[in-house]
């Protein structure tokens, strides 16, 4: 199976672009079918048990059965390198196209995916700005597509956004990310610094299979899952501009591993181009989604 086509995202037009630029996020409900949602959910226990389609580890793997605290949100980064169902979603051209239209970028590369599994009675994720993590890139920009795999409500700790906060100044990396009881504290400090009364966050309460795009500067995070029996599973797809390159500033604890010596470019092998206005898309994506092997596409013949 090749990367997912998500035709409902083709409806994206001026109204959605205007909303994204005004609020810092925009919601599209029921973009993935029930079958696709079920297929992705099924991967979660396998991934966290270390069963990987490709035999390759994800770049970050927090939480292991029997070893980790039971009440933290489970989280994994760059599972597309390990699991082909995740790869089919994270490498979707339709997600890359939507991100380009919303941001105005000429094209998008996959920066990283993040798997979020908030089991019953698990702790919050502190509100933060994704772009605070991007200083090692020029431009230090990112946009996220957050995909829900369960119906989301505030009591399961759905994602929440502070509308308009993408226009506040960018803050430093959050000191704490997992498990902070006052998970909105850092946002309130940033609001005060921006001369704002911290507005009430908006809870994303949508059916499974919905997606939300948010600007890298938008303050977001999620509260605890206070239910005793409901899961909240989601996947964040973090994208960067097609022409972004590594900066001379330090940092980039995942991305920087993939910088070639003396070369500031983001290499397609690690940061594939999902979509670009001039029709470019990294050639190995569809083959990889079928076989788990990244093979260079054949050279065009001259004869
Ligand atoms: O799913 C969550 O709780 C956090 C998601 C998030 O921070 C993101 O995708 O950028």
C-alpha cells in the first residue's frame, strides 16, 4: 500500500487558510476512514512492545511496559522509520500539500512524526510552542498536523490551543514537558510577557480520524486523562519548509543527527519532501511504504 490519499483535505480553501492565520490552528473532521483509524490504532501496542515492521528503531521511544511509570503519556518520535502503517500517514502528499497551502510555503518536508498514547489516568503534556524546538533550522519554522485516533473530549486530555497565541513572541524550550500538574503555567508566563490576559484554551473535541493543523508558534498541550477506561491516541506530523536548512546555532537533538558533515542541507533520505508546488516529491516514498526499503527511483533514460 502506498502513502495515504486523504481527499477530504482537498476542500481546503481561503476560509480555512484565513482561520489558520487568525487562530493559529484549523480543524478538519473525519478525514481518515474508520478502517484507516483502526489500522493505525492496532499499531500502538505493537510499537510500544518493540515490534517494528522494518527492524529499525524509532528516534525516540518513551515508555516501556514493566519499566516505565504507568501514569505518564506514552510518546515515540519518528515511528515512520519503524512502522509502515505510520509511514503511510506521515508521508502523505495530501498532508504536505495542506500544510504548504496553510503556511504559504512552496513545499514541505517531513521533520518528524510523534506518537501520543494517553492511556486512562495519565498525566498532562505541558503547553508549549513547537517552534521553540526549531532554532537549529533556518528558518526556525514548523507546522503540525495532529491526527486523532479516538473520539476526543476534555476529560481524556484532548489537545487544547490558545487561539491567537501564534502571534506572541517565541519562548525558550519548556523546562518541563511531561507530567506537570499546572500544565498551563508556562503559557501564562508567555501571555504576560506578550502583554495579554491568558485567554481560555479551546479544547479539540472531535471524532476519531479528524485532523488539526497548527502553526509552530501556537501554544498547545493537553491535560490529564481523568477517565478510568478511555484511551486518547493521536499522531503528530511535524513538517518544515522544503527549503529549510541547518542553522549554525546549536541544538536539534533528533534532527541534527542527520546533518551530513559540512553540509547544511536537509537530505531527502531523512527529511523527505512530501509535496511541493513545482511537483517535487521524494522518489522513494511510495516504494518504502510498500516494502520498507528506501530505494533510489530509476534514472530517466536518455535513449
Ligand atoms: O497529543 C498531545 O497531547 C500533544 C501533541 C503535541 O504537542 C503536538 O503534536 O505538537
